[in-house]
């Protein structure tokens, strides 16, 4: 049963809203996302990819999904909130909010690298010095690829990947570990987003006249597709640059939140598991390493000291193409399987596989199976179980 919220809790669309409102009809149901809240009940909604300014006393928060019904049209459009029939599981609701907003990280990482470049090109961007500085700090705080080759360096990179930010805050990080908050990827994204929102407000309050020659725009294509900044980029207004970078930052935060949600213990997989994307600085750019770290469920239940762990990696390197690796450690013995989409990459890996074997032995590990093959890795059983546990749509044929 649908229950209309009280009249005072119904957002009323203010005059001067987009012309898209003309197509609305009384009784029509709209799906909206709360983008921003302000003082005195002012809220910003996204409805059908259109931003709507509304006024409401309804307690809402950014990212919240609303089902609205058009109650009145004309000089003042009134929307009433439709209350859901039953409360939604918090985890399912969080997934539904994050899924449509998440976006791939490479475009944002490309822009961060560009804005932090010492060349004059980044300095000519349409963004303010304050936002450029936040973007540069975020990029420079990323772990370097060289540091991630050491045990401590990789441990620090994982700790600062953003996956554990809330855990740091919940445990009241001691003063001597405040650097962990400063270098945290998610904390840096939140600081950048706050700066972009402030920049957007300043631009709305004091709009300037566009110059005759606008500086180049931000880059929106994936990092791997454009390893170098083009000499000439499309013209873009300051507000457009802020909007583009804001959208990329919000998408990155939503994607990081999805990784956090999928890393939570599930009924079908109570053993430790972490899914993350680790950006690493390398030669003035950021490479993205996809990681999945999980403990064997059987070993967890049996409480054995020598638990089995599996690390799955995914990366796309210049000249080698997409590659995957699955490394399993059990009883101090390591088994490794490598996959590559290109046949020539498989041949190259086979040629150097003895170097990997010797490296593992030098680290004090005994090796079992080490092999390379073409294609993609099979889906892990635990991954399928988690997907079924967190399914948002249940279809029965």
C-alpha cells in the first residue's frame, strides 16, 4: 500500500525549473535521487538526468532514492513522496544507491595525473588553484608502483586504498598515525569533492563572463586510451570542468563504496574477503590494479593455523594487454596461475616463468604449480556465492 507523506513533507518545485517539468502529468510517478541538501529545506534532486531545485521539510540525505508522485502542475509543481511498502535491507539499499552512480576510475585518475603535472598545461586548466591543489595532493598521495613491490609498501598501499577509512575513524586513529588519514584514497576523494562543491557554489554566486579563448578541458577518456595529454583539447567552460570532475569523483566514491559493500561478511562467505582497486603512480600516470584477497572458508571453519589464502589480480599493461593472476598460499606452499588474452603475452610469460619460480624460492616459499594460459580465469565459487547473496533482482522463470 502506498502512503502519501503529509503536505508539509512534499517537495514543491520552485519556479524557474527546467522545461522538462512541462512534460509531467498529475499522477505520474517519478524516481528521484537526492544530490544535495541545504539550509531551510532546500534540496537538489536528479530526475531523468535533470537537476531539480526543490523545497521540503522531509529529512533526506545525499544519495537517497525517492519515489515521487506528481500532485500538482502549473506555476508551482508539487510532488508527494510515496512511502515504500516495507523497509529495505540497509545493505541492499546501499547497493541500489551506489550501483547507478559508480563509474570507472581511469578517467578520474587521468585527470588527477594531468592536473598534478609540473608542465604549464595543467596550470592552464579552468579549475581554481584550490581545486587543482586538492587534485594534485590526491594524486601525489597515491602509492608508487616501486613502493608496492615491497611487503611493507604493499601493506601501506592496501591500508590507504580507501577500503578501511571508516574502520580507521571508528577506532580513533592515534596521532602518530594521522598520516594514514592524510594518504587515504577515499578521504582524499571526499576532500576533493568538498572543494568542487565549494567551487560550484562560488561559480553560481559570482558568474563571470567567458573569456574569448577558454583553456583546455579536462580529459574524459580512459587512461589506457590516452597515455599522454593531447596537444589540443576541446574548449570547456569553468563550470563544465567543475561539473565533469565532480561527476567523476562521485562515480569513483560510489565504486569504492561498492567494493566496501562486497567486502562485508556474507552468510555464504563468512571468511575474510576484500575486493579493491589499487591505483599506483608510475611514470607520471596512475595504473590500476584490481585485487581480491580471500581466505579459504574450510580452513576458517576448521580453525587451522595454516589457513589457505588466495589473491586474484587483474591489470592491463602497455604492450601486454589484459592479464590476470591467481596466487594461492597453503602450508607455506604457493601455486600460481597466470592468464593473458594475447597469445604472444602467454609465450613471453612462459619464457620468464623460471624467474618467478626463483623469486618465490628466494622469498622462502615453496612452489607447487606455476603455469600460464591464454584466456580469462574462471569465476571463483565464493564470488558467485556473494553475487547471489547480494542479488538486487530475483528472477524466477
